[in-house]
C-alpha cells in the first residue's frame, strides 16, 4: 500500500525498473550475505574445520527467509549491522550459529556483496544499452539516405543524413558498452582477507597453513561465480573500484544527454520528435504544445548521474590507511542511486528510440532553404565552364549570399539567392541549370555508406552476440 506521509525516492516510484530496484533491495543484499556465509562454511569444512553437513544444511534451509525484525531489533541494541544479521541468522539456525562468519570480518559479507551487486547492475545496464543500440540501428538504416542539415556551432553546415546523425549517438553508446564490458571483466571479489587484509584470523584457524587459506578463498570465489579476487587489500577493497565502475556508468549519462539534447533541438526545428501519446498533455496552460518531456527527463537524470560520480571519487581519496568508516553512509546512497539513475535513463532511451518520429517534408524544406548557399561552389564551376571568370564569380556569389541572407534574416522572406544568380548575366545560367545543382543527395558525401559500414562492422556483431537482449520495450510510469 502506498505511503504518502514520508519521503520516498522518485527512483522507486517514477523512474527505475523493478529489476534494478531488486538488485539494490534488502532481500538481494541480505540473501547474498547468507550465501557468502554458506560458501565460507563449505570452503572451511573442505579444508578440515569442524563444520558438519547438518550445520550447512540448516544454513541453506534459511538462506532466503531473512528475519528482518530480529536483525533490526538487534542492531538498535549493538549498533552493528553485520553482527545483527549474524545474530538473526543464528536464531534461525541454532545448530550452526557458532560457525556463522567464522574467521571473517564485516567486509567479508559487505564488500563481497557490493561487488556481486555491482556486477548484476552492470549486466542489466549492458542489456539495456544493447536494446537501445538495436532500436537505433533500425532507425539509422531506415533513414540513412534522407538528407538533412548538419549543424556546427548550431548553424547550418554541409549536409548529412538523418540516419548518419543517429550513428553518432550510437557510436557513443557503443563506447559506453565497451567500458561497461571492461568493468564487468575486471571486477574481482574482495575474497577472504580478514580484518585488515592480512588473513591473520585464518592463519589462526588453519594453524598457519597458507595453502588451506588460499584454497578457502579460491573456493568461495568459485562458489560466488567469480574467477578472481583482489590481490591485496586493507579491510575493504580499494574504493577506486567504486569510482571506476560508477565512472563507466556515468559515461552513459554523457551519451544520453547529448542524444536527448539533439532530439530536443530537432523537435524545435520540427524535424523530429520523441513519441507523443494520444492523451498526453504538453502544457497545463498551452494545449497545443508537444514538449519533449522524455528527452528533458533524460537530460535531468543524466546531470544527476554525472555529478554522482564525484562521491566515490572523494570517498576513495579520503580513506585512511587500511580503512575508515566514512565511506559507508556515502557509498550506500551514491552507488545505488547512480545505478538507479542509469537504469531510469536507459528506460526512457528504450522508449524514445523505439518510437522516434521524423517529418520528411520539414526536413526537406529546411534543407532546400539553405542549399543555395551550400551549392554556390557547384554553381560557380558550372558558370566557369561556360566562360565565366572564377575570381569575379566568387566575389559576385559572396555578395549575392550576403544579400540573400539579409532578406531571410531582416525581412523574414524566403531565400532568393537562386533568383539573384539567375538574374546576373555574369553567370549566364538559366533557372533549370542552377536548380540542377540543387539535389540534396549530391551533398551528403558518403553518409549512407558510412551508416551501412558502421552497422555492419560495429553494431551488428554486438547484436548477433546478444540476441536475447533484442526486442526490449518499455512503458514509462510517467
């Protein structure tokens, strides 16, 4: 039942998916703690500690039914979250309570769980980036031949195509995907390292037998689905890991904000729009408005995500010696909300990229309004071939362009450059001859070929390798 008398994060109610919220949920966290305790007990048993199959079976029987009330009551008394959950687990497992957390420090469950959760979250981010790339690949291919104005300095420049511009968005998302893959590939468990990373408690447990300690750590690592542990650490894994991971995720914010900003500007030009639902209201005061609210939300959440990466950066830098606890409260918020923000951004990107609307006639009209300026060199060459003086024609074209621009900007009238050139005897060209140089398709260079090559060589291999991630559709809550 909804609660309306206290703060609830908009990530939970408006933006983040159920999948990502579960990854950072108490259930996932504390069940993972229990899996780690079970893994440790099994590994220690294999290396000769007096742990029975009955004790392990008791732990496994209660691995998912976390008794939160007992843990909460205990933490209020002892002010220690891990020991409160050790106590609560022990209440459910009286035969095994004496071997829960044996030889471990709090970061055995805390840090290892954080790494496991980050990997799960990165995998979900990865899946959704691939879904966006798949949507944009269809869009780019469909519109690879449609000429449109390119813009440098937000001023009309040499033509590109609608599809080619989409590949610019895709290329940055592909770069994000590569960085996400890199972070997934290099994640390592903290492992079984003891209080300050020296494994001293395990030396005591195993009578100084380093081989057994290393075997326990390797066993736990394998049970949790990892191939490696950090080579050295203090009490915690280096907080630079959090910074590296969130930096990769924050890179998505950069790409998403750039794409969303382009779409917002194109919506202003009336060339392209994000999906707009039948009953959607654009403005409470102006019924005609079609505001690009989804792309605006992408930009807002992207700013939050990009700024959030400062938290793990500062946390990594302010750790003292083997560890200080000023990381904990910040980390609980910053890492979870960074991923929730990324998830929210990707949900909107999936929705927007699945329903982008292009207005071909507007795109063409805007091209034709500027093309006479861009075609001036072609017109000049044609006039030279008919006997004109290149230097004189260049100057006359410059004067005509300045005058035509003034008509557009100062008088609000259409571009009349073609009429000016036609009327200038120095060129000796008819309107038909001039307009023959005004085919937009002749000014897009290799745009269409570049789209085809990019999709074939870069994107399609990713889609082929991840077919289970294709066909994602997202309905937004708001």
